[in-house]
């Protein structure tokens, strides 16, 4: 049976990522790639962020040596760095040493020396699938937290299998990062949707002109679990503590998922209504621009319009004349503007 325990990890874990060479590469690569991703997301796509200040506050205002752990859903291969970069101001991304570390499977990101060098240069740590929560990659992530750093992790462990429609249950590894850190991390969750359109499964080149919505939640509180952990009389197993933390993080992500889906549905309906209004507006403009004289009915329409205006009562400031009094049943041209004015907002024509 698998035995759970607290594996003490120091602030120094041997890794080439901390060498002078890679620190220099990180100082160049992280700001360059981060700001390029920021421009791509905000310049070539549309990103709407709710609660961005919560992440920025946790990143810039947390006490010194206080670790930061961010957790999010995983939809597309480029969630990190695209979504992370979209959440931060460009000026913040200039400080490479203050930005996040993240994890990636060795069979995906570290398959050859070139890829290994690149991903280490952008602060990615290698983990091996199937080696469990006590492997070296997890120890290295804990070491970053113990140094007061920022680690980002996808609790699902892999990308969504249904294009981001649902969030898979969180895995126990995130529970270990929270409970085994020397100091309880600030845990900030966020959930996004729309990355499945920018980087569909099987595509290698990101698309433009798409909409992404990100909702950042409040930091997750674990004080009650820390109290249970310090109370030896309750004899709570380490595995149970990991599971409770993991479950709480998973529940919070599910709650944010409901919120982001609601916002996406509202915006989709708003865009559809706006499209309908634009279509009506364009149709009315076409009606006005048609040369009815060439069809031989210009005089007929003009006479109908004059007949309609002759039957209108004198204009009064208050109240506005009713629709029935303004239009004639024999005036087809007069019906168009009134029908149009009832179904569109005048401000949209300006």
C-alpha cells in the first residue's frame, strides 16, 4: 500500500535550472516571450479578465518569503504561457525571477536537448508521468515554494479531454505542494474559457480573432486544515490531508467554472443581439439607397410617403406620438423606419 508522509525538502534542490547559465537565459527569455504572449492575447485576440487584481496583489504584496501557488483548469497546450501572460502587466513580466515556475511532463517538453534547454530557460520543471507525488520534479517545485517563489500547476494533471467543457478531478500532487511547503502558500485559483478556440487539439499554430474569458478567484483558505495537521490527537493521516486540500481546490475550480460559463453565455447572447441589430440597420440603409425610380415605382412611394405625413398630427414636445397615429396602413415605406426604431437603439447608429 502507498504510504504518505511529509517529505522534507530544503531550499536547495540540485537542478540545472538554477545554474548561472540558465538564470541568464531566463532573464532574457521570460520577459521577451511573456510580453510577446501578452501582445498576442490582448492585441490579436480579445481577453476579458475578472479579478486580475487578486493575482497581482498576491504576487506583489504578499509578505517576503511567502510562497504563491496558482491553480487553474487546463484546456490547451498553450494555456501557459498565453493565459498567464494575459493576466499580468508587461512591466511585471520584466522581472524574470519573480515570475512563475511550472511543471511539464518529460515525455512532452524534455524529449531532446534543444527542447530541454528551451523549457528550462522559461522556468519549466520536468516531472515524470507515473512516478507519483514524491518524485524529484515535485521536490523541485516545493523547493521553489520554500524559497518564497511562485509555482503554477494544473491540478487536473493533463489537458481537458472534452475541449474545456468540464474540469477533471484534481490530483493529489497539488495537495502535497500545499501541505508540505515550509510556509502555507497563498493559493490563487483561476478558470478560463476560449483557449480551445485559439489552440484547438491537434493544431500547432495559435489562431487569432478569438475571445478568452478569465475569472480569478479569491485565495483559498486552508487554516482549518493546518490546525488539524498540528493537532496530533486527531491522528489524521497525511494522505487524508492531501485529499482534503485537493478536494477543496477542485471544488473552488468547479465554482469558478460555473461563473466563467455564465459570463461566456451572456456575452454570446449579447453578440447575437448586436449582430441582429446591425443586420436590421444595414437592411434599412440598403432600402434607403435603392434607386426606386429605375424600377418605375418612385412616384408611388413618394406619394405614399406624402400621404402618410399629411395624416400625422402636429408634433408635440410631450408626450411622444404613438406609433399607430404616425403610420398609415396604406404606407409601406413609413412602416420600415418605425419598425426599425422599435427594434434598435439610436445610440448604435452614431
